[in-house]
C-alpha cells in the first residue's frame, strides 16, 4: 500500500490537476481550431474561374536588384550577424550542399563554396530545378559561396554562408538576366544583377526565419505595472498586471498569463521604431503593432516591418493613447527575446501600444486561438487561492510555451491556410 504524507499528497494533487488542465486545454484547442478551419475553408477554391494563367517572367536588367532596397535592410536579407569561421561554434549550423544538379566552382579547393545556411541551401536547390526546366541540358553553377578568406567587402553576407554568386553552366552572358529572375522566383531574399559574369543572391539568416509561436520584445523594454512601477520585461513575472489596451481602445491593467516565448540567450534582428515626441519601440519584424489612421475609428494591427515612416502609432500619454507620427525605422540586433501574453492580448511597451501576438496577420484570430487558455485559467482561479493558482501555473521558462507550441502544431494539421508571416 502506498502511503503519502501531507506535503507529497499536495504535490501529487497539484501535478494531477495540472495534467488534467493541460488535457482540457488541448481538447478545447482542437475543437476551436477545427471550427476556425471550417469557416476559412468556405468560399471559392482554386478551381473556380478556370485554369490559372501563366505569368510571363521578365529578365532583370544590368545593375537591377530585387527588392529595390539595400541588401542589409529588413525588406531584403537583413543585417549582418557576424562572420563565421571554421573554428566558430556557429559553423556547425551551416550545411554542405552536395546537390549533383549544381556545379560548384570551388577555386580554393576547400569545398567552401558548398557551405551555406539551411535557407540558402533550400533556395539554391529550388533554383537548380528551375534552371534545368528553363534550359534543358544546362545546370546551375555557383562561382562564389561561403568566404573564409575575407575576399569580399566587410559587410558581405558571403562570410555567413548567406550569399552565393551564380551563373549557368555554359557561361552564356545572354542568360544572366533571366537567371536573376529565376532566382527571385526561387525565393532568394535579395537578387542583384551585379556583373556581366554572375548574379549575386542572398537570404535572411536562419535565426530570423525560425518558426517561433510568438513575436518578441527585447528584455530592456519596459511596461507599467498596476502599482505604478516601470518594470523591465526581463524582470516581469506571471500574474502581474501591466498596462494594456481593451477592445474599446482604453488603457487598462491586464494580468500577464504566460510568456509565449522567453529566451535570454537568443540574438535576433529587431525593428526599431522612433516616434515624434521621443517614444521608441524595439520589436521583432513579424510582431503586430497598433497603427492609427486619420478618419478611421478602428485601429489597425500591422507587422512591425510593414510600418512606414509617416504612419501613426499610439503612444501612452498619462494613461491616454495619442497618435504620434513615426519619424524613423531602423533595424538592430539584440540579445534576449520576451513575449508576455496578457488577458487583453495587448500590451503597452515603452509607452507604445502593441499586440501580444505575431506571425498571424489578424489580431482577432490570434486572440481567439488563446481563448481556451484564458477560459481555463480564469475558471481555475475561482477554485484555488492565489498561492495555489500560482503553483499550478508554469514558472518563468526558457523557450516557447507548451500551449503556443501545441497551437502551431495543431494548426499545421487542421488549417490549410498559411497563417505564418513567412
């Protein structure tokens, strides 16, 4: 017979209560996402209206680059994260491309041209197929890949395995413009008709493309707590109430239910937004931020990297939200990512109103998907004291919250519509 003392019995009950609550969360989540998927699948499908028309591909012209922004901007391949050498710990994250449909020139004889990031490898392999379809009998040639000898400009993405210089195997210069267009269609984040002998292509870093279940703020971002204190996100605790925005657009204090993502060691690329009056917000590119438009009563939610200079964001002035013009937008690398989730689904960080959500281009759908978690935690709080409720809640953790992980895993199975930002 198993004998349990009082403390072990309490721990045992708490563990079983938590497991039961987690199962209940999952069942509610499956039902909710199933209902959403049924709504989204209504309407005309791809087959309505006849066959899809083939779009004519136009070659790039000499010195043209797509997109028409600088390579290291947010709209292209993003910032340089630092050169990678063979002795660097980051080198183990690079991959070697042994695709037989690609010719690697490898002038150095070290195999360096085959070394690249996973994203670069994926796009290059797609392009290799396109080249063979466009010109039967020809193959794609990589003339320059990862550079370990520092033969390029200081800010080159070749040093990170994120850039390649390419040509067709017959070295026919008349094909370069179309090759550049095929590279754009293959998904390279920046394509440049750089010279008469090759095309330069690059991609975003793998870290910026990771499928996180939330967007994030930096740990230095501050929130206002219910007792009037300013608290850094790196110091914020679950259960505290912070300044948020309700569905009517009023500022309220809302409970922090979880950290959807919390990683103190991860370095990521952020969008840095500066507004008139001095307010500044640093947030990941695919995070939703509140944007105000003159003449429109409802506030829009836009991904941070889609906000433009001249747009208006909402800034907290004495607990009232006022529109302020965006003066400058830049990008920066920062260490540490934090994504608190409040009951309202919104949060005011560094005096700027933002959503708690990212990656899904809809505040309504994102907030709805977390309804089971909000509902169950609210019910649990009715049956347990504050101390007991906190003991059943997950502590501050590293990485993505299990509910957010479950949400994305179930979405991939049930919902055919791509909600992801990338």
